[in-house]
């Protein structure tokens, strides 16, 4: 490109020479990293060799990952200060790289989301549910309940796992669980719903100690909300809703501290 006769180049030419966009040059102006040259008689700003040198320096540091807030002080520092500042910038860039690597590793773990969200003890329980030939959708619901329980009631999570482990050792309870899953095809007013609720409540109450809260547990004002999110998160089917309500009513009547929603 032929040089202009006015002793400088336009902003578009300066940007092209430096390998950036005009928008970037104006951005540097706004941050005080590059002085705006005076306008010529035609009203155009003309960038001199000194302006282009500064522009290239700013672009190079910014491309290296130096935050724009640090670019100005670096360019205005003497040789010793510049070297010291670069060491600090390198340290911060290394920290950012480490953080990005950690995020990448977390994303890779999401390919096995269960292991990211649940401990091995909970995963073993999910495997047992599958081995007991329970419906995959039921197992998926239990997986969600475990994730919610760990997040919303971590102080009760171990007890929740103990309770589930104990129940899965009881073939009669497993059979009742399967019946409860099959009940989704029943009418909500089917008399079998009441019978199943009674059987489930009786089975749970047979080991009343498992239903007790741990000693020293302090109830929270949002216990009912947390309980509902964990235990009713898939309660979109009317028969299940009625079945759960009947079981909970019987448990409360027997003194089990189930929060009221």
C-alpha cells in the first residue's frame, strides 16, 4: 500500500497493518492504551510510526493473554519493572490454565454423571436396584432422589442410604415396591391403592427405628419443602400421589416425623 502524503495512515490502514480490527483500535483508545492522533485538515485521524509501534505492542501483549488493565503499566515500565511484571502475568496465566484444565476434566467426568454426583455407596444401591430387575424408569427416579437427597439434606444422606440398603435386603419390601410401580396403571380410587398403602406403611413401621431422625438433628423451617422436592419429585401421576399421601398419613399417625407440606 502506498504511503499517504499527509504523514500518516488512517485508522483502517493502521488496523490492517497491526493485524486487528478498527473496533479493536477504538477499544484500545477507550482504555487509554493508545492515544488518539490529531485530525488532519480533512478531518481524518492520521496514525504515525510511533502510534503504529504502540498499537503493535498493545496487540502483542493482549494476544499473549495480558489483561488490558496491565498492558498500559507494562509498556510504561522500565526494563526491570517490565520483567517483574511479566513474571506476575505469567503466574496469573498459569493459574487460569490450571482452572481451565480442571473445568475440562469436570466436563469429561460428566460422561459418567452418576460418579460425579453420587458416592460409591449410593452407586452400589442403584446397581442393586437394576439387579433386582426393577423397571429402568423406577431406577432413574431413585437416582434422581439420591442426587436431590445428597444436595438438599446432606446431614440425612447416610441415614437415607442405610434405610434403602435395609429395605433392599427384604424380598417382601422389594415386591411391594414393584407393586407400587405397577400401580401407575390403576385408577386413583381403586381399592387396591388403600390396601397397598397399608401394606407399605406396615412394612416400614416394622422397623420403626430406621424411620427416626438422628439424635441432635435440628428441624429447619424449610424441612417440608426439602422433603417434598426429594420424595415427590416424580409425583406427576395421580395414583402415585394418592398412594404416597396415604402411606405418609399412616406413618405420621404412628409418630413418624414426616414434614407436612
